C-alpha cells in the first residue's frame, strides 16, 4: 500500500532506532522480526494510565500456551518477563509521580518469572514490590490463569492488605469438555476451588471471569455449565465473549455454531452477570469502603466495585466512604471524614 510509510513488528515498535530514519528513502519500510525468536521484553512497561487514578505496569509479554481459539502468541511470541529489579524501579517512579494504585499487567501474568534467573513467581514479585515500595497504597493484578497461581501468590493474597482483593480469572468456560477442546489447562472444579480458597484467605475478595460462549460444539448443556459456574464460583464481574473464529487457529476448523445461538447465549450470560454484580453490590450496602477516586463523583472499592458520591474529591485521591445503596450497577456512597 503506497500510503503506508512504515510497518513495525511488536518488538520493533519499541525500539527508538526504528523511528530515527523514518521517511529516509533507503530505509526498509517493513521491519517485522520472527516474534518467536524474541527472548526478552523491553523495559518500557507502562501500557497506559487510567486518567490520574491508576497506572498499568506491564511485567510480562507473550505466551507459551496455545489455546485453540487464540491468535495472541503468534503476534506476541513466547512468554518473557521483565526482571524484578526493573519492575520495582518502575513502580517507585510511578509512585513518585503520584499514582496511588498500580495494576500489574501481562499477556499471561501468572507465567511471570519462569524465564528469569532463580525462577521467581508472581507471588514473589508482588511481595517484593510491596516491601520495597512502602509508599504504594494499592497493588492490583489484571487477569490471571488461576491454575498457575502458586503457594507464594496465595500467601501474598492472605497477608498483603495492599494487594487488592479482586481477581479476574481467565476461566473461558464452565464445561470440562469445552475446556479440553480449548486446550485450557484447568477444569471447572479448579476455578471453583481457586475462588473458594482465596475467599477463605480474604473473605472480602471479589472475582471476575472471562467466559467465551458459543465455542464450536458447545451444546445447551455445556452452556448451562458456564451459566452455573457464575453461581458456584460466586463470580461478580463477567466479561462475556461471543465466540468468533480467528483465522489459522484450530478452533476455526471445528464445527461452528450458528450466529443466532452464539448471540443468544451471550445475552443470557451477560444478563446472569448483571444479576450477579447487583447481588454482590447489595452485600456491600451499609459497609465502609476505602475508595480510589477515578474522576469527580466516582471511585472504586478495593474489590473493584464502582461507587458514586456527591462530595468533591480529585482523581487519584484515596477517600473513605459509607455505602448507602446500590443502583444501576454502582454503589451509592457518602464520603466520610478522613
Ligand atoms: S488465551 Fe491466553 S493463555 Fe491461551 S494462548 Fe491466548 S494468551 Fe495464551
């Protein structure tokens, strides 16, 4: 395409030198390496900022798994982690810039450390950040593969109050045969067990999950297993994805469901998710919560429930609030004196 000046691969886009000779006639216009040959991840970790409230810190990139529906490893390459010392330095820098909350992100977050010397785990990293960055008020994990959560992560969940009690699980389905066809490494009971264990360590914990509906060969009974997983694991925040085949993946070659069925299942699971969230919010009415203000009039509790309030408080501030009700998927709250 003549209007395209430069094509950079996922690794090349992070290298300054690729922008220096931009537009020079003798420079290559397509610079895309074999992503599978990349063994390290770059040291510029910040994906983005959520207004002034929280910062996202990427600690890992790529994925060694090959789920049958997923194209990500072919764009991002194999799993590689940012060294712990660099993550801690970056966390310090973000706190010095005024961020109260940092969210650790990665393509396969719980794979963190397997490629680093000494093979530290995500739990080790969480502990290290909280120990070496005492000014950091809140640390949060983005989506995790619960089957990869080790004892050190569970200990960190139990003992580190500044690790926020909200866990988003890459569950994908509540049916074992579908999980097998997806080439996931866990079964339905593992998701339920993880939530139960974490809840025994942190009773206030809330759980979310990614769930795909309408995966090839999914029957009504199999879909019903995903619906009932919401109750059994006590999930509150659902991200529902109607299955859509990615070209070149094994799932794209499996027998597909008709779109109307996929859409209908997505609607039903989303409705289940709304009911589950409302139930969860209802249990918080009457409680006192510490909110991270996202913007004027809205903040998040530690377990990620959105809470409205009328008083004045700036983005990034941490405030105390009393929850007086729940409406339209949000808590209603009144700020308390600090
Ligand atoms: S779904 Fe997640 S774990 Fe599976 S291959 Fe894709 S990135 Fe990896």
